[in-house]
């Protein structure tokens, strides 16, 4: 599994909200963000922040699991967070907005992690199959310090027609919140070969049916003279 990684970000409190204010921030090289955190009474508070665009680009490329966000010098002006959502510009793909979710150490949290398969299955190398991945993300529950970006699974030992299910993925620190029989990946025959085999089977069945039909017709033709002969004897 990928290791836990923490990044530190310095933020500024964003006093003015709204689309125009956010536009001016972006033009000045800042990225607006909202940090959400739960209070003891289970209510949720949001803090409007903004970050240096370069810091956010570095954050995205380093892909940390946890982010230490500070916007002042006191302990109350700092939170350990996870990246909840990143919005990008549709053309430039530059970050335009962040949603952050504060987490508490010692308290279980839920998140989504990526699934990455490594290795080449035996069923692909030696048996003519192809690897088919069905699950690319997993919902998990864990402690904040145990959160990882991605779960890496080695598929090198998979043979043709083998499959990996959620129940096959073992972790001491993650609780996977998915159906246990859900298929993560499998090694299957290429669709073109399966289609060709099906067509050959259909043609073979049609050929057998055709032969049976010919034999049946020959039998009927052979029976007709006997029937005619029978009528003649009655007359």
C-alpha cells in the first residue's frame, strides 16, 4: 500500500465571498477554498480561505493524504485536513477552487481512495487473456493517520479466468466499505476471441441441424412409395 504523506499549506482568511471576489483572487494568483470542520455538538462550520496557486499546484502533484492548513499563529488557526474536492478550469486545467475537510486524530473518518493494479498476470503473458479492472475507487473507514491515497494490488499471479473480489483485499488499518463479493479485477478472454468462438459454435449447431433435416427428408421420400403401394393393394 502507498504510504501516508502529509503536506503543510499556509492560507489566508478570505473576508469577501462571491463570484466576483473569487475571480479577482484568481487573477492575483490565489485560489479560493472552503474548509469544513465538525464541532463537538455535531454542527459543521465553514472557514473561507485562499491559497497561493503555486502551492496548490505542488499539492496536487505531490498527492498528500493529509494536509496541515494554517492561517495564523495560534493552535485554533490550524487544522489537519483531507482534500474533499478540487475544481479545475475546463480549458487550462488550473485549480480554481478547493473544498477541505478537517479531521481529528483518534477519530475514525471515511474517505475514498484509488485502486492501482501492478504487474502483468500470468493469464495475460502466457494464456492469451486480458486484464479487466472493474473498480477504480474504494470507500474506506480508518484513522486519519492511516489514510492513504491509493491501494496497490499485485496481479502478477492471476491466471486466465481468475478474479479478485473485495474480500480478497486485506488491510490491518483500512475498513473497506464495499460489498465483499464485488469484483475488482479479472483476467478474461479478449472479446473478439469469445465472439469468434460463439460464431463457430453457432455455425456448427446449424450444420448439425441441416444434416438432420436432410436425413429426415430422405426418410420421408423413401416412405411415399410404400404408402402409394398400400393404396393400390386396397383397390
